[in-house]
C-alpha cells in the first residue's frame, strides 16, 4: 500500500479513540439507535459474532453444558437475596414498573391539545421487574427447583442472550447499555469440582480467542475489589490493546456457596444422611470481544480480520470485465467451484455500478484477508492477481516495497490454486497472532517490587493517555507480572 492511511479514518497515532470509532464505522459494523447507549449491530459485525458464538457454543457443549433460555425480566426481590450481588448492579439496572400504556389528552400552554402515551396508573406492577443485567438470580431460583440430590449434579447450563446495564459513557462493543453475550451457570457437589470448572472455562476462552480471533491473552485472577458481585474469586483473560491498556475479554467466576445459600439450593448427599449447599460457577464472554478484535489487529486502512473468523475470506473483483466477459467468466467459474470445495468463504463482487477501485477500498475497510483481481489480460495469460489485506508476499529484491499484491499462475489448475489459497490464509492467521504475541511479550514486564512498577509506569510516555499508540516495543504501559 502506498497511502499512509485510508480516507475517512483518523490516524491511530493522531487520536486513538476516534480511530477506533472510524474503523468500526468504515467497516459498516454498527449504527446508532434512537435509544441512547444501545447500538444496532449490522450484518458484517453480526457475522463475526456468529462465527465466534458458533465456535464457543461447540466448545461449551463439549464440557457437558446444555443451552437453555431464561426470562428477560427478573423480580426485583430476587436481586435483594444476595447482598453483594445487588450492590454491584443496583446503579446499572433498568426497571419495569407498569404492564400497560394508555392514551391521554394533554393541554398545552397555548390552549392546543395533543394526545400522549403514558404508563397506565391502573397497570402498575405489584413488584417492579428488572431488565436482566445478568441471570444468576433467575437461574438460581430455577436451580432450586431442579436440584434435589447428588444425582442432579453437576448441573451445567449455558444461555445466549442480551443483557442491559445502564451505561452513561458508551463506546461500540466495549461499553453499551445493551449487549449480547453467553452466560454459563453450573452447580457442583464439591468445592474442588466447581473451582476446576471455573478454570476449565477460562482455558477454553483463552484458547478460542487465541486460535479464532488471533488474540493472545494473559490469564489471571481479579483483585478482591474487582471481583464479580457475589463471587469468591473471579478469573479473567486480559488482552493488550495498542495504547497499552488491558481489556477484560472474558471472565469465569467461582461463586462458592453464596447463591446456593441465598436461594436455598441444597442436595441430598450420596450417603443419604445429610443435605449440603451446592457449589457454583458462572462464566461469560460478550460482544466486547469484537472491540478487542478491532483494536488488536486493525490499522489506519481500516478493519483487519483473522482469516478463520472473516465472513468473507476472499473477494473476487473482475476488472474491465465488459471487454471480454466470456473469457473472464470461463476462468472464474472453475475457480469458484474449487474455492467452495475447499470451504473458502468467497464473494464475487460483480456490481456494475461501482468501479474496481471503489470495490477495493470497500473490502479493504471491511478487513477481507484476500482480494482476487482478474481482467481480460489475466484471462488470456491464465493468471490472476492476489492482494493481501495485511502482511506481504516474499520476494527477492530487498530494496523494493513489500509486495502486498502478486501475480499467480493458474496453469496447475483451479484445485491446486485453491489449495495454495488455503495455505496462504492459514499462514496469514499465524502471522496475525504472532504479531500480537510479539507485542504482548515486549510489553509484559516482570516486576519485583511496587517501586519498580511505579517507576516503569511513570517513565512510560503514554501514562494515563488512552489516545497513545505505541509502535515501539516496550513504550506502552502494558502488563505487569508482580509477586504479590
């Protein structure tokens, strides 16, 4: 690429926060909704989330968990049963107080009248309902009905849902009033079993985020003040962003017996002599992962997507197709069949109303890993051009610019070429992960004392600056591994 940045995208160095918003906007991932703090997730972003969800769903079910769905509305009294839980979410809850609206006539100051919709005073609920901020209380109420003896355990339930936590300062994917997530909830006969489950899920999250999203993470435990409300321990995966900040990307909580006691969930032990409270976990990831994805890999040209996650891995753009459409079509048809046979996700962009250059820029901003260009001359020579969204092709001349585009012969046949593209996509996935891994390694500091950490933080040029973007290894705050 010869340009320094994509038009319409603020440079990461210039304004990191605006760059993030611009990348998302130019990739057509979200749109603003008329409800403050809530976003519309558009098809491109939804496809990315669906691919993430499908892989996670498979891995979650491999642990023995089953999917279920629980009500969106939770009785207010449920939240008050677990004191730490309600204290953690009270300020973020949306509350439903009426079950019906009514039409009333209102007289304005100028004497004119207009009809207004208001909550019907006669329809006030006996007990307010909370729009789910998380489902522990509802699920534990149901667990109390489902669990009776040791034969009921372990009980592992997962839910894919939306939740609402009222946020005043929002940012797409990272912090919004409503978001999508999965939340898993389990009940166990022993503490050891529950703790093992919480650790297992954290490992699964880390593995999926690394292998699918190409994001390396650090696993650890939250401090007591940062734990999930009502948990005895909160485990987390943290990803390093380009500005040196950590992004919590998934959590797994060991809940002890707190919720079991709050909702009186007990089981008859195997010896039949007593009833014990069950031990619990909860764990989840959300669409925040899409924010981590955007920040970890993208650049001033727009979104960058790992090939394994990209909704479209290769976009085909005919060039000057009107000059020899039959020849181009004859070359493309077997290629398309070969790509599909190899499970390469492709898109043929033959829109007649757009020039090739406009198509190039559109798919580049959306982060499609590979672009195949083919024109009459290519058809005549039985070749095509492949352009990479990131990285470069190897070449012999070290003095030239990196080759982001290269000519590929099709003489070996469409199947062989499709195999070559599969290998290229896998190598690009690996390159993306390795680049992020290198950044993480060079900005992870092993500190022996608090004074050492304090000195390192004060020396960092980006201290407390979310708009700083470090290009040099070690020039951002990063992670601190400490002995305490």
